[in-house]
């Protein structure tokens, strides 16, 4: 079943349940209130009739035919109201339902006002249709001048056990019919509203589905164009961001394939040319040329090892183990061990401690952080000319440790900075220098810092130098991600 159909049916079922609940409530509450209302009306008629009879009885002093005939005024209100009058001894003086069973010549044969003028013997031969259920009758006492009870007026509805006249019953029936029609209209409106709402909801979903199909078929530029503050709008924006990220990643993947092919081809071509020259006798098969081949093999091996190492870190193959480490001591020791290497290259390497106490502890993996710093130092060494400076600084900012590596090298163009951490990427200026690097050091450094829930930033200016800054939390909260699992 389609989503729009399910939503429409849900609206319809809600309207049906509302109507059913309304009918149930009316059946238990409104029905009782309506019957109470009709009973009160009937009781008022009985009381009014009894008051009239009490007044006439006080004037006449007995149940004369004129006094008894006054009770018929109550039955004249409605054809459905039946009145009965009994005296204090329980004798029926008047009853609208009398049926004449013994026809006596010369006397009235039917019930009604004439029955009040019939003899007691005649009235005793007549049958009353008064209900046997006391709840179907209302009554009121008739009093004499001394306020003593001399009779009782009884009223009920003809053919009804609930004191409902035909007009009352018709009103109740019409009310229920109106409610039924209102329920039908409500269900129809609910279906219409559900259909309209479902179309409004499914339209952007269909657009997202269509866009996903376009991307699946190779159109990476397809976008939903949805926006807004509601859930559907945020879903569309997130989907478009995902599509943009996917397009970028696929382009990077294509470029990565090209870069890897280029990086592998260079040593392979050198090896192939050397071997072919040795086979053709152009080059002698001596140790020097074998060492050239071995150097290219080592270069390929280092490149493959670096790629595998980067892949393991990205995929979280090895769980990150951290320990409480004094970063000032670790970095200063690392600089001391690298100092001679930089000096041999004609470069100046200096360590700067900008912490307050000369001690800065953080939860890190010391081997991985050292590897990240060495990568930055190697990068600075390659792209800094002789007599240049490399300064490594350790500082603290709130709850983060800052480790920066600044050099006076060739720098990076502003438009190239966003691509700095891409694999095998090199700026045009760096390609002009014989760097000897593998092109994955900065990518590896970024992955190491990401594993530590930190960030890496770069500031650079062409011809003046570059500064990389590592920001690592001092108290690393273990956030379980796919890499940590």
C-alpha cells in the first residue's frame, strides 16, 4: 500500500474513531440527560395539574364531576400524554386509556372526559393501560383545604417506557441521524485532507527518490533543491550535502588513482630503463646500477607501506591506545633527536615552550603523535631552503594542547590550502623542488589527529613560509565511532 493511501486511511480511521467515541458518549451521557429532561417536563405537568385539582377540590369539598374533569387539561397538552386520577382510597376517578368492556345503552362508550361522569360501578368495569414499571410514571398529590392528601395525579407517555412523547422521540431520532451524517461528512473531509497532506508530504520524498536514482545512474550533479526548517527540508539539505560530498569524494578517488599511477610509474620506469639498458649492454651490470635498482625498489616499498599504514589508520584496524603523556618533554626530546639531521641540511631547528609550568599532560598515543610531528618536520625540511628556520612550539589553550610547526619555506598558495591534506597532492612550487617525499605524510598526519578527536590547521603565504598547528584535547573523551570499534 502506498504511503499516501496509508496516510489517507489513517485520517479516515481517526474520523471514524472520533465519531464512534462521540456516539458512545452520547449514548451514556446525552441519552441519560435527555430522559431526565423529558421526565422533569412531565413532572412539571403533573405538579401543575395537581395544584389545579387541589384548588378546585378545596372549593367543592369533594370529587365532583366538575373537579374530576379538570384533570383532562393535562392530556390536552399532547396526544401522547396519558393522565390518571385516583382518590385517597386508590379508586380510579379518571383514566385516558379506559376501554369500555360493557356497553350500557345511553351512556358514553369511549374513554375521555365523559369517563369522569360515569358511575363508580361503570368505571370498575373498565381496563387501564397504565405501565407496570414505576419508573415510567410521574405523579403528584392532590390536597384539600387542610393540606391532606385526597388523591394523586399520574402521567405517562402513551406507548413509551421512558416518558418520551412522539415529538421527543422524533427529536432524539433526528439528533442521532444528524450525528450520523456529521460523522459521514467528517470521514469524507478527513479522507480529502489526508489525500492533500499526503501529496504535500510525498512530493518532496518523490523528488529525493528521483534525485537518488539520477545519482545512481551516474549524474553526480543532481540535487533535490529542497530547503526549510522542517524535517523534510532538513532531509533535503542533508541529502544534497551528502551528494556534494559523494561527488567530491569520487572526483578525489579518480584523482587519487591518477596520482598513485603517476607515483608508481616514475620508479617503475626508472627500473625498467635501467634493466633494459643493462640487458642491451648499454649499462654495465655492476654494483652501482644494482644499487640504483635497489633504491627504486625501496622507494616503491616505502610508498606501499605508507599507503597501507594510512589505510589502517583510516579504517581503524588498530584500536587507539592512549596514555597520560607530557607533551613538552616528548616534543623537546623529539626535537633534540632531529636537530643534527636538520643541521646537516643547513637548516636551523628550534623548540619553543609556551606553557606556564613547562609541563603539559594530555591523553594521547605518544608514538602516533610523534609520527605526526615527524611528518610535519620532514615536510618543512623538504620545502625550506638552506639557512632557513623551523620552529616547533607547544602551548595550551583552554582544554586543548597546541603543537605548531612553522618554517620559512616556499609556502602554499591560498587557493591550494584546502587540498593540502589530499593524498599525493603537491603544489606547483613544490613540484619544482626535488623533495623525495611520498606525498602521503600530511594525509597520514590528519588521520592521526582525527583519531585523537583533534584538528589540524594550516596558515601559509607563498615565499614566506607555512605553519601547521595540531590541536589535541588534553582529556580525550572516548567517543565510540566506527574507527574505534
